[in-house]
C-alpha cells in the first residue's frame, strides 16, 4: 500500500513543464495532437531542471514517423481529463487542430485521485466519460479524428485502479465508433509476463545508473546522485517502448495519418 501511495503522490505533485506557445506548427505536415498526463508529456533533458532520463512517450513519438508528420505533444504532467480542460493547452488543441489530424486522448492516472475534487472523475458516475467526450467533440468539430488510449500500467502488478477507466474507454469507443488503443492491457500483460524486463522501463534508477551514463547530460540530472524509485513514470527506454506500442496499434487498426 505504501508503494501505491508513493506512486499517487508523485503523479499529483508535478508542475507544468511545457508551454504550447513555444510550438511552431508546420502547415505542410499532417499532425498528431496528444492530450494526456505525465506519462506522455515532455521533460527537460538539459539545463535546470534536468529530468533525464525521465521521458513521456509523447516526447519520443515523433521519432516513429517520417518528415511529413508532426507530433504536437500538448500533454501536461499532473493533469486529469477534468483539470486539463482548464489549461491553455486544451484551448490550443481546440484552436489549432484541423481536418484530417489525429487527437490521441489518454487520461486516467490523475482522474483516479478521489480526494482531489479538482481532478477526480469516475467511470461509475459517468463523470470520466463526460470529460472524455469534450475531447472527442473538440476533434470532431474540426474534422479531426479522435483516438482513445487507455493509460499505461504502473510498475505495480497488484494495482488495478486504472482498470475501470480502461473498461469505460473501451465501451465508449465501441458506442461512438472511435478506435481504442488498449495500452493498459498491452503494458500490464508485459508487466506480468516479463517483470524483470518491465521494471527497466520505469523510473527505477540506481544512483549513477550505468544504463544512462552514455548521455553526458545524465551527470547533470537531478537523478544522477539520488537515483529514483518511481513506479509510475517512464525513463527514456520505457517511453520509446510505449511509443512503439501506440504506433503498432495505430498500424494494426489501419489508422492512417
């Protein structure tokens, strides 16, 4: 239980790292917008603060596409489907997304914090689905394609708090004819089947962790001396693994951008 409480505490204490004002859109490229939380957002890998190797899957998603596609990562750490709508990033998506673009929607980690009414939503009372519909409608109003993605699993095999949210998304997707990328199922199955390998994907680091010393910025990272015991967020290897899962699911479902 302490491990689970620590994971939740880490998820809800994150500040805003990104500013959509810094994004330069290329009108000649097809676009994939991402609305999500800390498991998807960008983190600084240089300067101060330096969070390397902590990485959101959206931060590396663009590596999987050619020069004709631009990934527009609007995910914000610590936000739920409810609280994200109060951020300018949501307004940015509503204003900038265009016909034929994709919008990948992935929330649940922060929605599950029942004690925080500013972020909590529930699939049982329908408040979670109500929030998700706001993103669906924002995409559809501009002729863009909404894509629902269930949240990545935590590196805690016994944790099932994300399951009701995943199930709700799958029901909603079937009802609305919207593709659902079941990343929770895929990542949790891998967690159960390959626990030793899976733990390498999260921010479970030893001080001076040798896996990341090939990047000179690691010695300037806040994790270099202290290490980390974070079972929620991804290191750069985990981010690339999850990004690969999402790309594979898009390909499998023949979702063409």
